[in-house]
C-alpha cells in the first residue's frame, strides 16, 4: 500500500463512497424525463480525518502525503481493524480461493472455489480480478449453485481466467484530487479544512 494515502483511510473519521454512473437527463415542457448513462463508473472516495490528532504523530504522514500531492497514483485498502469486519466484509459462504473467467460485458463466470451452500456472493460484495485488476461490486446475490456474477460496471480487464480477491483484501489505485489544508491549533493538534477526495485511477 502507499503508506501516506493508506494513513488517511486507516484513521478516517468518515468515508463517503460514490461509484454511480454519470447520468445526463432532460425534462421537457410536458414533464417527460429522458435520461442517458454516460458511463464514468469510477470509484470516488471522500475521506475525512478527525481534528485533534497531534502534530507530533501526523507530521511524518503529512510530509509523505504532500510529497505525493495530487499527481501521484497510490494504492489503498479499506481494511482497518476498526471496521473491516463489517464495512467491507465478504458476505458469501465460500472458504476457498475462487476463480472466474471473463469474456465481455459486466458478468464473470465462476470456475472454482464456489460455496457448498448458501451464497457465493451477496449483493455489495467486492471483487478484484487478480492482484492488479480493478475493483468491482457484486450487483445481485449469487447462490451457491449459480456461477454467473453480475458486476456494477463493465469489466476493464482483458478476457481470460482470474483469481478473485474479495472483501477487505481488494486494492484500489487512486489519485488524490482534493488535498485539504491543515492547521495547528492548541499547540500540538492538527485540524483539516475539509475532506480528502480520491478518484480511482483507470490508467
């Protein structure tokens, strides 16, 4: 992981996630609504650090974050021990390493490691195709006797067979697009002017 950016996620006071499509819509004079998807289903994270952490503790991380600034791609996970057991927990029943094939579109086909009962995946589970692939969320429950997994967006990876990484083990490549200012107050405490904003890097 990129230590500096990971610090922001590990110590977050609040995290907001937006992975919805960009939608263009119009309303005619008779109130007919037309909407069209323009794609753009990129993961966007708004992460707020709490005020009051000591400058002594944060100083090294601030320096490293400012070095990365708003142009360097970093890697992060949402796997802090304080919330990985509920926030990004894998909800299915498989206890084995899962594999899947992909050809096109937004579905993958499971080829190994499926659950013996219950569910392979539950809507909201996270999947990464291989260690360097992008992260997707599962859009519908997948029972143990079903092999088709519908994802939240079209798959970007090349057609092939992949080992699936799931739950809090997935990794995003991100760029920090909004870097808040910090202020020292009450001698040794740091406050922030707003949240950090990270966008998934698709390059």
